[in-house]
């Protein structure tokens, strides 16, 4: 049976950014080139408007079984529903007793329904998915042309992001980079205690057409360049050929002196959903397919080089603010964010296809982040 490893960490004041992406095992030369591109996932998540950063922090390591993780259990508790009725131990009840039991069940059912309705007012489908750490594939599709943020997002922000938890639902075997990748994540993202700080911007867009309307959206190109600068250096983004809500393409340069090569990154949106839960709470989620390939080849007549990495990443965020009576008065936005990385079946790589089969549609890498946006 696979084991799920949960990493929890305490806050740290250290804040020096480093490169942060792990890959499946590659040949030495390809891995050496790719090592310089470890911030690719950061770039991906920022495109949704709230980048999560893998922050190394002092940790406490616990292990639970895969089935426990799926059911929401942990080592400290074997019952997810402490108030669940256990049922009678014998059948020697009178008709009167049974009527009383049925009456109590009816009252309990009514109470649960009322509690659920009350909870729905403050908790959305996406938020529930985050809180329960759902390991199933996203239940939504492309439900919007873009993520339409509340008006209080408009403007420029200073963002900081730090990691809270890391899960490996399918065990070390399928964790990006295997056991070595896991150990590297523990060392660099947990023990070193880093926080990433960057600039972010949300702008007003027009829907166009006869019934033109306006909405607030993330400035994807600006945000991508800012996160890349903060994490990989000022000249890390060589070019951005396309930056639309459904497709983002860029060319990344390796850090100076690393000896790496240019990497072409294509990010395709395949699912999207957002929910305004209340005036103070906004939830959104996107599933993005990330394809990373060598940006150039010495022989232009050579056959296309297989991608270095193909993954699908679900990024879900819950934003909260204290006061929204005046959008211009909102000075800080808190965000709880979850990313779940899913493997993609490959028709050209038998090993990648086998790993996808073993994962059974579950994410191989789940991370939680705390992100804070402060007005510039």
C-alpha cells in the first residue's frame, strides 16, 4: 500500500528566493538543463492571479495511508464525523422505541440539512474542495471565458507567498523527481524557510461586442514577468509570444552561468470556475496544462524533440477581505491556495504512461500556500 506523506511547517522569517521546480527523472544532460527552470510552476500559478510559492520551512513529518488521505483521515483521528450515530447493538426494541428512534432521526436529518444550508452561505464548492483536500479530478469544465475578480482587486499589489503543507498522495514513486525530488523539496522548500515577494496587477478589461461590459482580470503577462524576475532573475523571460486567458506562451532563459538552454513553455487552460461566495469572500480555480520543451535545436531538420514535461495543475484559491464597503479602501487580501499536480498519459513514453495508470487519476503532488496581497 502506498503511503501519503504530509509535511507541516512553522513560519520562518527568511525570504531569499531560489529556483523551485522538480521534474521526473531525466538523463543527466537534460536534467542539468532543466534544473535552471525550477520556477516554472511558480510562473504557471501566477497566471491565475495568485502565485503560490514553495517555501522551505522547519517541518514536522507524519505519514498516513493512502486510503486515509482519500477519506480525509489522519493519524490523530480515525473518525471524520465525531457526531455520527453508531446504530443499535441489538434488535430487541419495542415499536414505541422504534418510533422514538425514527422521530429522533427525522429531527437529526432536519438539523443536518439546516446546518448544511447555513454552511453553503459561507462555503463554496471550490472552498469545500480545498478544505477537504479532495483527491478526485476537478468536477468542473470551462465555465467562464476568464476569471472575473471583484472590483476591489483592481490596481497594483505587493504579494508574498509561503508554503503551508505538502502532500504526496501516491507516494515517493510518483512524486515529481521521485525520492530525490521529495528530499530536495523537503530541504529547499521546508527547511530553508523562504518567502517569495513579487508584484502583481489586476486590470479592467472589456468584454467587447454589442453588449459591452467591463470586468477585472489578472494582467497575465505583467504578473508572469514579475514572478519570473523575482524567482529567476531580471532577464529570465526572453519572450512572451502569446498571453490570453486560455493560452500563455513564453521563452525562459536559464540563470546566468548555469549552462542551461532556453525552454519554451506553453500553458493551456482546460477548466475554469469562479464563485462569489459573499461580499468578503471570492473563490476561483483553473486547471492548466503545462508543456515545457527545448526552445531551439542545433539541427532544424531534426525530428521534434519530445517535451521535457507535460502536467496538468489545478490551482484553487479562496480570497478573503475584512471590509468591502469601499473598494478603494481594501488594503489587504488574504488568500488560501491549493495546487494539485496530475500526470498526463503519454503516447510516446511508456514509463510516463505507466506512471499515469498507477496514479489512478489522483494528484501526485498537492501543496497549500498562504498568499497575502498588500496595496502598493
